[in-house]
């Protein structure tokens, strides 16, 4: 789901046009200067120079990203729909990491398997978070927009309810679990739901 690449193409003159123009000029010069003027040789010369131009374009496209400066700052902000999809995928990835840690604590996974899977999941979560952060407007603009939305809601509703901080749930074995946990991380017993 890494859709950071843009599918739009610039409208101006680009390097591909330059290679096509150079190969056409080279083919024209080669045809004019060719000593045997048989049609087969002229066609063969033109096709050879056209293939060389195509190879030059491919070679340029392979090497250009390696020497070009990174343009992460020039990316367009991501749409709200893509942001929602990325947020959902981030939540699922983080939940998978949590379940993986639970499986390791229960002895269902070996340490080596846990490290391999956790490394991949954490790398994916970091990639999603970086993609989300790169497409955002400045934090100040986002905070001001959220604040304005909350203030407009409080004016319409009268009072604003403040969410209680999440308090960790303690099991009988003494392990502190997340507030939304259903089973204990330490012993695996079912927790009482509030």
C-alpha cells in the first residue's frame, strides 16, 4: 500500500524526449551517410540506432534515482480516505504486535520466531507512521483545526466530556495489562471487564 509515487507526468520536455530526438537525428545522419543505399541496410541501420536510443533511455531511468536528491518534502499531502486506510492498517499492525507479544509470553512462539515476525511488523508500522507523518500539514495547523472542531462541538452540546485516562488493569497475578485487554499477559487468565 505504499502509494507515495505519483502517477501524473510532467507536461514539459523531459529526458525521454531528448533521447528520442537524439536517436532520430543519429538515424537520419546514418542513413544519409550510408554508402550502400539498399533499403534493407537503411532499415537495419535505423532500427539499430533506435534500439541504442531505447537502451540509453532505460539506462538513464535506472541510474537517475540513484543520483537524484531525495524529494520527500515535495510530496503532496495524502487524502483523507488514504489517511483513514493508513490509520486502520497502523492499528491492525500494532494490534498484531501486541498479539505476537502475548503469544510469546504464553510460550506459543520461540524467541527466534518472535524476533523475526516482530521485526517485520515493527518495520511495517514505522513505514506507515512515516507515510502518515510525511503527508500531514504542520502540527500547528492540525491542532488548530481539531481545536476549532471541538470548540464548535462544545458550543452546540453545552459541555464537553473529558475522557478518563486509561488505567492499566491488574490481574490476580500482579501483571499490569492494557485497559482493553481481555486476557492477562502474564498468566493468560481471563480478565474481568468493566
